[in-house]
C-alpha cells in the first residue's frame, strides 16, 4: 500500500483551508479572506507541481495512492491521474483563485462561510477527477453538491430556494441511478476499482442498462437537452462566484463521467446508442443556441450558450463509431476526443470569464437586464475591451481557446457525416449572432442610461482577475500543443477501450 502523496494534498489542502477560514468567523472577515486566498494559491501551486511531474507519452495512471478505506466493501482510497483528468484538475485550481478574489469586497454577508464553501467544494471537485475507486468517486461526486447547494441557497437571488431544490433534485436523482449501476458492477467484479469495471465482460443487455443509468447521471450534469432546465435557473439565482464554478467546473464532470465510465465500461452499448447521444448533442448545439439568441438576461444568455457549447463535448466523444463506419479507420476519431477535452477546458475559462464580467456590471448597476445597458465601453474602456475578447472567444474566434475545441470536433464531424458537420458548424453563425448582439447592446453605442454614465472602470483587483483569464484564453488558443501532448496517450488508450468489445467471448 502506498502512502499519502501529492494528490491527497491537492484534495485535502483546500478542504482544510476551508475549515480554517470558517473558524475565523465573520468577526474576523479580513483574516478569513486572506486565509481563503492563501489556501487557493497553495492548492494551485500544488497542482502546478502535478503538471511539472507528469510524464507525457504514457496512458498509465500517475501519482498513485492506494490505502484501505472500507475493507468490508473492498473499497479503497485509490487515487491517480492521467492525461484526461490532469487538465481538469488544473482548471479547477486555476478558476477557484479568481472566484476568491472576485468576492473580496462584494460579499459582506457571512464572508467566512462563503469562502469556506468554495474551498471545500474545490477539494471535493478535485477528488472527483482523482478517484480511481468508483465508491470513492461517488462520495466526492455527491459531497460536492452540498457546498453549491449552500452557496446558491444562502447568497443567491430572490428565487434561490426554488433554484437550489431544482438543482439538487435533478442531480441527485440521476446520481442514484449511477449508484445502482456501480453496485451492480461491484457485484459482478468483486471490486469497486474503476479499472476492474472497465475490464469486466458484460452482455449487451447488461451494457444497455448500465449505459442508460450512467447517461441519466452524467447527462444532467453536462447538461444535455432535455435535462438542462435546471441550469439557467441555478445560474440566474447563484452569486457570481457560484455561477463561475458551476459553469467552469461542475458541468465538466458530466463529460468526464462519460469518458471515464460510459465509453470504456459499456463500449458495445455506446456503439449501439451513439445515435441518441449524437442527436441530443446536435439538438443542444443548434436549438439551444437559438434559445440563447432571444434572452434578455445576460446570465441566462451565457447559461444557454454553455449548454450549446457543452454539446460539442458529447458530440466529439461519441463520433468515434460513425467515423469508423464512414472511413473504416479510427484515426479521425482522435480529433473528436481531443476536441471534447479541449472544449471542456476552453469553455471553463471563457464561461467563467463571462460570468465574472456580468458580475462586474451587476455590482455597479444591480441589474442583469441587457436593455438597461448600452455604451459601457465609453465609461469602462478596459472592461469593454476584455468583455469583447471573451464574447468573441465564446463565438469560436481563431486565436482564442474557443476555436480549438470546436474546430477539432467539427473536423471529426466531417469525417463522420457532412450533415453532422453542417449542423455543428451552425454554432459558428448563431453563436456569433448572440455574442455580438450582446456586445452591441451592452458594450457599444451611446450611453443612454444616466446610471451607466456613472459606472467606474475596472479596479486593479478586477483587472488582474479578468486580465489573467484573457491571457489563458489566448494562450490556449495560439498554443494548444502542451495540452494536446498531455492528453495524447490517454486519449489513444480510451479510443482502444471504446473499440474493444466487452461481450463475453469477444476476441
């Protein structure tokens, strides 16, 4: 049995920091803020150490930790990361820091509890990406709902109770079905190890039921159409930091679950039912993009655009079998899987930045209604320039991270079907429409509202947060090679698992 190591540090350090922050209490709010910021920075530094020590070119899990956890159930504290999980861990640690900084002066109500909830959630979310034991994965998966439930319920808007209950019920009911599937696989394999479940022979009927159970759990989290309706309500009612983490990290867990569980454990059922995922993904990309186009609330517009952009993640992941049928080779399928992972990271950066921009405007004018703004760049030139950059990145502008993932998935779509590519590429038109419409109405034009004329440009803290995110969006857009190299071996291994039948007696 190996001892605790760096993965345990990145999981439990923010949780411990959250408890320390909570202990300071609201009477020492300044100390609580600094404790939270220090904890988030130390966690980010530890995650950078993971990246520095990660070896590219191998699909084997690294930084393995394995200790007894629940011996009676043969469940272990089993951690490890590969080229798919590491980018998501880095994204989680990176995005938590701006969330802490963004609430520095805006959160007056119970600040210690606010920061503690985010830090504890950060550790639990990292635990999801590190867990190699399915019961441990489920523990982290469910536990992370509690801090978000509290964040929306305590610091949310007027309909926060409705939004929190809807968020919790949607996600929890899907998770119950995942637990049933995990228990069934445990009874078959005699082990909660995800690797053991991935190697388990399963009949097609078994795979179908397991695939559906996993799909209902992960589709809600992505969220896929038509189980997406909880997301706009949660975003509108959540405080700015809650919206950032919800969009940047929590939605990615659905995509990660599909890559880690559904595709390698049930490859035959994934092949049989790929038409369903591709259809739902294309509906999300096309239909939800048009829904975003008619929104009057800025948060709702970005929330619906998130659903459309996450459709690229599920589309890219399930194009493999169509590409095999169309070309007789799986070579082009790597583009789809690469695009799915890159899109998760890119969307995390861009959507998080857009919600922070909306938070900046809301702090000054106390409304998210698009019609209340206009001509913001005249009084906030620094903010206006950054907001335009993020909106263009959200449209898939070449040179930004938004282009890389979508281009890879569209390229894979061409190899599967011209019509898939045509529908997927429609977001480049409709996405540009709703993003440019937002920019035109909010940022450009004459200052029509006297309240807008009084708005102050970014303070140093806000400029630092948005400026760092802008650099990250541009860096991933012009130089995606380090991430693609990190992912390459793990994506190739996943592709091999997807193309290997799990049916009993299959060669």
